[in-house]
C-alpha cells in the first residue's frame, strides 16, 4: 500500500526542484523529506528521484508522480464539494496545464476564460514547445497538455483539436533586400531567420520543405510571442507566424508573405489524465470549443 503523505512529498520534491525547497513547502525538515522519499523507494524497490538540481523523477518515479497529482486533484475537488455549503469555505481546485507558446499567445486564454466560474479553478499554466509538452504530462508534472503528440501518454486520453497554420512573414524592407526574386534556396540560406528557442524547429521544417535541403541560416532566438512578432515587423529576420497574428500584419502592410501559397500546418492534440473530474471535464469542453472556432 502506497502512503499518501509520501506521494505528496514526492510531488513536492519534483515541483520545487530540491529536498530543501520541498521541506519549506511542506513545513517539515529536509531530513523528514529525505526519510519519506527513502521509505517510498523502499516500498517500490526502485530509485524514484534523480538527486541533482533540479530533482527529476526517474522512469520508475513518473507513474507515482502522476498518481500523486491525480490524488491531489480528486482530493481538492472532494474538499471543494464538501465545503460548498459553508460560507467562504469553498477552496479552489488547482489544474496544471502545459501549452505551446503560439497557442498561449493566441487562442488558449479564451478557453481558460470559458471555463464556468463557479468551478473555482486555479490554473497553473506552463509553456513548452508543442513537440515536447507531452513530456511534462508523462512525468506527472501537469494534468493536461496541448501537444503535437497524437499517441496517448500512458493513463491519458487524447483528442484532436485541429491545426495551427503558419505563414512565412518578413517586413517589406527585409523582403525587398533578401528576397527580391522570392524565397529561393540561395536567399533562404543567407537571410536571417527568427527562432523562438532551441526546441523550435518549425522554421527549419519549412526550409526543408521549400528547398529539399537542411539549411542553417543565421538565426536570432527570441522566446516571447509578442517580441518575436514585433522583431519580424521591424526587419530583424523572417519567420513562420500563426495565421491569427499573420493575417492582421498582412492586411496592415506591416509584413509580406515571402512564400505565397506555402504554409505549414501543425496538428495539435489535447491530452489529459484519464480521470472522472469535474475540473478536467469542464476545461476539456472549453478547450475543444475554442479550438473548433479557431484552428484549422
């Protein structure tokens, strides 16, 4: 039988990144945290935590971390329901979700706003590349994810949301300088490209589809959706932009499409724990509804 306190301690160690920080969160000594983790590892017969900074779960620890999160969600919902009739007694249920930056910068906030307010949810939103968001779901760090992975993570349900369409944009001045003859392989090999972060390979996928080659043009890294779009408008480089943002820039003339007719569609999926949870049911309904209105 697994101990609920030990599972909660495991979750705190991973969430906080260290035994000392988990001890502060739980209001116990670091020694007590260490003893609880050691006892849980002895019960399972496996090392559950990689003891470096930040602490991360081992492969054996991931299913227990998911279990700890599921128990915490169900416990919060049960307490909220039990305390509902009491004046000021209803607590908030915390839901952790990881979302790719472009969804977070365009359609996803509308989904959060559509969740019924009486549910009293507190959202803990993490950001990661759509190719990597499922990793946080797999190790139990989050309850749900907007991801490019269509294969369900163990213990999760997956539903297709639609696709985000991207257009290759540049400022008129940048396009006039670097692409006077269009997006030729030679120009694409030399012109500076905007890249969100080191996980972002979307621009390189576009380059490969257009040229049939693996190109590595000069790159600027800028991990902020508003700053990324503004840098393109200011002529720092070209990049793929979600059509929700691109359409306005094209209509205003602030940007031009350097490869008319060529787009990149990124399919997105909603994955969440396979739980009977009012919070997850409501959030899933809101996400799917907004995605249906917004995505391809």
